[in-house]
């Protein structure tokens, strides 16, 4: 799949379909485009309704967060970060105003 770089602005979450599988893309504060499957592995919440916090995507359900490199975690009310496993990510390449996205 190919998109213009402008298709996902900083802080925005966008749903995409790659080979009939749903993912979300988001651009963090650092400008890097990231991805995870559209459904949260915790309780199946739609991550397209999530929000970007810095460079992480946060699930709207129970605030699991995703770093875009495949790691999921939960930060508790005291600041402790608990690892919650890994998720699949897409291969993303940005060049000359174009984003190429494909299964990794």
C-alpha cells in the first residue's frame, strides 16, 4: 500500500487495510510513522479510536500503550510500567513524500 506522507499527521491515528488485515498507523511527536494491528490484544478495543501520547499509541479501553516496535505495556497509577507482550507491526518506508506500507 502506498500513501502520501501527509496522510498521517503528527498525533493522528489512521486505520488502514493491508492484504485484508486491519492495522492503525500513527505519527509520534518525533515524526516517525508507526503501526500495530487495529484491535487491542487485551480486550479487542478499536485502536483507531486510541490517542497518541508522545510517540506511543494508547488504547481507549484500558490504556494499554504500544511503542510501534511491537511492544505493548501498561503504566499503572504509580508510574510503574508492566510489559504486556508483543504485537505485529508493518514494514514502513518513507521517501520523497510517499509512504510504502507492507506486511513485515
